[in-house]
């Protein structure tokens, strides 16, 4: 069975944060399914990024299956390399 990944949007929903940074951000987590030896999905926290990059990452993760669990850093590096997209993270 292959390990699968998907994004789970969780915000931002705080009106003060949105007023300060604008509405073009998305944050949440990456859910990870079918990890050998795990009974529940694993997750990686996903900091705020530009919504266009979120959408591209979401689409890319929907097609990704791996035999071994990839770290958060490896997922991001592989995404950026495969799509020639550098994620625009929100900088506080």
C-alpha cells in the first residue's frame, strides 16, 4: 500500500490576522495516510503560504504516493523542484 498525502485547510480565519496580512493566505496541515504501523493518519503543520502556492501544493500532493514516509522538508523540496514553484511563505 502506498503512502498518500493531502492538505487540510484550517485558516486563517482570525479577522485581525487577515486585516494585517490580507486574504491571499492559506494555512493548515498535511494529512498523511496509510503509513505502515500507524493506525491513524499522521500530520505535518503547514504554515501560512500564498493561496496560489497552497492550491498548487494541494494539487501536487493529491497525485503523490510514496513507499516510504517523506519528511515535511522533503515534501516541500520535491514539490518546489517538480513544479518549479518556490513557496511564498507569510513572513511575520
